[in-house]
C-alpha cells in the first residue's frame, strides 16, 4: 500500500495540513511528489485538485483512506526544492500553502489547458503502439491506468515528452520544416547522381549534409537565408530525399533583439567586486553581497561577468530586475552577452510566450533567467548565482497573497543551492544597508563612474521664490533655459513628473467641492485623451462636468498637473522639439515600452517625458539634462518610507544625465528645498542620508530597528469593519509583551476603495515569541469571515503603510 500526502484546494476551507489519500496500485509507479492530482473531498462526491507533497508506505490513520481519483499531470510540475520552499513561504507570509504552490506555477498551468504526448523517439515500438498512427495523443480522463503507466514509463526513458496547451489560445505556432532520414554518405551519393545544371538541388543537398545535426530547419529559413527555392524542396521531397514536417516554434519575447556584446575591461572597483563574488561562486558559499555603486559605476558589467563565472562552473544564474518591461535595455544587455542561453520571464509576456520560456528553463535549454518578481520561482537547477538589481525597489514585494518579498525568497534559494546573492543598488534600502553595517551582508562599494566622469551638476530650484511662483505653468525659468540650451546643442533631455493623467482633480472655486469617486475616497483624475474623469483605484469613469454638481457654479476647473498637461506645455514652449511621453497610458500596448525607448535611443525625439518608470535603468549617452517637476509628490505621502522613496527616485533619475563623455545637468523643482532627502539626493550623498534617516527611524521605532506587521480589515459596512478590527486587536494583545507597540485600529489613508471601508492595525516589535503562532491562528480563524464579506490580510514587513 502506498499513501500520498496532499495539500488540497478548498477555497472556503484552506488549511496547511496535508490530507492522506490511498494511491491505487494501478498508479503506484506514476504518483510522485510535485504532481497535481484530483481527489474526492468531504462526504459528497465533490472532486478537487491538490498537490502531492510526499509519498510514503504507510499511514497512521485508523479509518479507511479514499483513493486518488486521477493524476492531472504526468510529470511533476514542481521540483522538491519548490515543495520545500512552499512550507517556508506559507509560514513566512501568513498565507495558505495551496496559494504558495499555485504562485510558483506559470499562469498557463493554472488556466484551462490540454496535455499532449509528443514523440521523441518515433522508431520505438511502444511509442508507435501508444500513438496508433497519430502525430500526438491527447491525455484525457478517459485514458485507462495501463495507458497512463505506459506514458509515464516512456517519459522517464526520454522517448516522449508532455506539452501543455492552453485552451482558446494559440499557444503554439506551427511552422513547416525540412528534415531527412538520409545520412551524410547517402546525401553525397544522391548529389553525385544529379545533373550538373541542377544547381538548386545540389545546393539543397549540400545544405542538408552540412547541417544534418541542426535539422529540422524551417522552410522559410531555407528560402530567405539560404536562397533555396520552394520548387527545389518539393522536387527533393518527391524523390524521397527529404521530408516536410511541422515544428512548434517557440515565441521570442517582443522587443528583445540585441546585438551581440563582448565583455568590457573592468575598472579597479569592478574587478574587486567580480573577484569576491567569483570566489563565493567557486567555493559554493551562500554569502550575500550588497553592491552599492553610484549611478553609472558599471554594476551591470559586474553582473554580466559574474554570471559568466557561474556558467564556467557549469551552473545556472538567476537575475531579477524590477518590472522588467520598464527596462528593456537591461534585458538586451544580458541577452546580447549570453544569447540563446537566456530566458526572459515577466508580466508583459503573453501566456504562450511565458509558457515557452518556462518550458525552455524546465528542459534545461537555458542557463540564465532574467525576470521580474515571480521569476524568483523559475525552475532552474544547480543555481550558481542570484542577482537582484535595484534591490531597494518596492515592486519586489507582492501586494496580495502570498505577500512575499522576492529578495527573501532569493536568499532562501541561495541557502538551498549553496550560492551567493548579489544585491545591487545606487540607493540600497535601509534594511539591506543596516545588515551590511552589522556584517550580515558583505558591502562592496563602487564610488566612481566608469569613465571617471563626474556625477551631474544638480541645481535645486525653490518654487516658492517670487520669480518661480509668478511663472505660468510648471516650468521655472531655470528649467526652461536649460531645456533651450540642451535643444540648441542637439542633445537630449529627460523630464520626470511624479504623476499620471492630464491634471489631478476638479475643484469648484465657488464652494470648494472636489469631484470624487462614488466607490472610493479619492478625487477623480481628468484624462484628456478619453475626455473623461477617471478613478485610478477602481476604474470608475464619468463625463467632465460643466457645472459644479454641488452649487451649480460654472467656476469648476482643473487643479494639479499630469503628464498630458506637461506634454502640452512642452509643445507650446518648444514647438520645434520632438517630445515622447512614457507613462501608464502610453505603455498599455504590448512592447510599447521598448518601442518608445528605442525611438529615443535612435534620436527620433529630443525630450523623453514620463513618470517614475523613466527614473531607472536607462542609459542614453546623449542625455545631458534631467528636469524634475514636483519633486515633493512622494514626500507628501503618509508613509514612513516617504523620505527614502524620494531620495531614491531623485538619485536614480539624476543618474540618467551625463553617462557618457558629455557633462550632465539636473534641475530639481521643489517646494521643500531644505528637506534632507532632496538636499542629499542633489549631492548623491547616500551616506549622509542613511545616517539621518536611520536616526529618524530609531526615534520613531520603525524598521530596521523594529519588525513590522500590518493587519488590515475591509468590509462594505464601516461599523462591522471597526468591530472586527477591535476583536483582532484584543486577540493580538493576549500574545504580546509590554515591549511591543500596537497601533490602531485606524482608517487607511484612502479609507474607502471599491465600496469597502479599510482599517488597519500595526504591530511593531523586536522579539515576540508568541506573536507568530497567534497570527497563524488568526489566519485560520478568520477564514469563515470571508463569507460575511470581510477581507482580512496579514502583511509581514509591509512596503507601504498608508
């Protein structure tokens, strides 16, 4: 008797306790950990999905075990490492193991899909029997256990493969291709029998003889790249010299077609970094390195050369980049160096592209994976190096369950794979830098730009000055003048605005009424291209009012500034300048990020205007001016990280100027010129900022001096939300010592979103041995409340506190 421990997916009653099921004798050789199976659950005949976590010989259960109904996958979809990770992740993020397991799979595997048997050895008699003259075989519920056992045996012997195809999606692109069953000698014999003037046939047979290892080759490749005509191919097929077959073409992610690059000569600082990290790769030491390098100091080259060292040791490498679609330049540099050995994973890919990339990783066809947050679960084995670029970025933290931080997952995988982790940033998060101060991380500093070019000159413009406040529009005289000079020199400029939309909100000057969203406690934003007022939280839209809905006055107008408004001002001020706008609205279409950046890189525009997405990772040699409008927007957020985020954003965007041999200039417009975050960013002085911010965090008992957990409650009834919040507070008080700090319940900054009221409780603590268990109890006990319309979330080390 064999028994499987299974984590089941019961939406209304999740649990991290596995259930035991009997493995039928007919499936004894098939069921292994990492597979998904269908099992009966409860008293009825309900069938649910589950993940096999473990297979064992006996069970302590006294009753009668139910048998597994069927296997969903015929090969494990998760490795042992991922199964182990799911235990740790569920515990760390206060979430259910089933959601952790599902998060690790590409979305294709979670959608409706079909599975097919793909023959690898067509000559094998068992494969021929299985396929019964067909090209492929669909795996369905109707297959008997004997067939499933045969499929499993053939897969283990590498005679077949199993492919997933998403329903209603053209997941796979079929192409006609040419192959041959003849060997080199037979091809040369056939060629010798041809007439001397049969030039196309001779050329074709020569090609087949020289490229025998690379077959099948697509028809259109033969025609376009090698000039072999279709009629020559057809004639050869008729003479049984070749066969025309169908191949599945793996999609190539959009916007990635870089030129091949070779490694650059390293500076002294880069050499130190590469040597130290290289030694850790070789000795398989799970050491964490924090590479703190000023913008333009050549961190990317350090990443590329350390990846090369991992590959030389016959290991793989994983590189995470914040929201990869925003930085196609970085992806192109990795693909340019390592070519087809690289797989790219990010949210901008279609399900099909993502599945293709995932398949390449799982089949060990690639050695390097570059991706955004979820790529941290890529099914790589023998990992020799993990890199997290711009490690301070908030986008590495997932906002919903499981609320994991990719940095923490990377550190866990590094321990499992005995490999180093490289955290890189010009402005490291305070937590990482504090760990480096304590010696938990190894700090490597890179203080100089590669070409010894000076950091850009930064000019802070006080917008409260009479001259600036009297200016119409959003451009101070200093910024206008700098833009004019840049354009006259035929150089390029980047203008950053920390907003999106045409203008922020509509207000009546008669009665002070602000047009708000009916579902959320926020003002609506005007979008000129849509001609509508729009909510950025729930998507609610309504027409632009002509009269004030409150007092019927006509004095209702727009306040605040958006990217569309700035674009219009730029076109008015500099009619000859070509302006490219890059924000959420202009980059909705697939591949549009890459297209806009490519245009700018090819000098088809003079000014790149955008929101935060243009602040990091861009490297354009002709950009000599960066202008920042509304530098204070991030400062005004009611979040303890507001100063840190402002400093990081301004330092990063300033670093876009003067990266080649031309001097850079930065103009920062602010209403808070004396704020330390703005002054230190202007000097690119991380050390001074770090000391000042650490002092403030110490005074206010925030991370990295205290751990923080945020519990939020939401319901359509505000009274019910408050009642539930106070019940949770009481629960927490029973497990906390007098040293812990318990704040709330209090409404969040936007207290109503999508018709739900939000309240939050914050726990700050240094050492609370009973808190972890209490939070796990709350997670289980509040499940039933979801039926009553409650949303209860536990966020460990939140990135944002409203």
